[in-house]
C-alpha cells in the first residue's frame, strides 16, 4: 500500500511530469548526465508499474482470504455447531494450577502447569527448549 494521500495515479503523474521536464530541458542521452537522468526516470516508471501490480495482487489475495474465511466459518459451524455458552460456563480456570515464569534465556513468559514441574523444580522452556529452574512452590 502507498502512503496515505498517495495513489498509483499520483506516481504516474509525477513520472510524466519528470519526463516532460526532461524533454523541456532538452536532456538527451548523449551526455553521461543525460543518460543517467533518463534512466532514473525510466526506473521510476518501472517502480510505479511494479507497485500497480503488487496492489492488484494484494487485492486478489484479500478477496481470496475473505472467501476462505467465509468457507472456514461454514465448516466450523458444520463441525462444531453454534458456540455453546454453557461450555464456557462449565469450564473453570480454577481447575488448572499454573505459575507464570519468565525464561532467563529467551525472556519468554511461560504459563506452566504445576504438574509438569519435576521434583527438583526444573522444566523445559517450550520456547527455547532449555532446562530452567522454577523458583516457586509447585507441590
């Protein structure tokens, strides 16, 4: 996406202006500087073309994702049915004992089920797989 307020048409207008300016100044590709400026203008036009192509592809991908999202919602409804509020009411967070531990190696905050902690208060970090010691009373 382009910065707010800018459109692909705006880019094409700017490139056309630069081409007109180069023609008005009678810049030709006979000099080294003229060659450079004309190639820069051509490159800018190529960039505008590439951005146009990317925008079109992005719009197609967004449409495709929207269709996939709708299809997935249909599948979820077919498989799981309507979401049951009773399920949420029956699930108690109090049934799970966990502790919050920050891994000293990867600094990831881990919510650890106390049943996974060994007798020596050590467990494997699920993020970096390093053995760390839990400074908690998990018994």
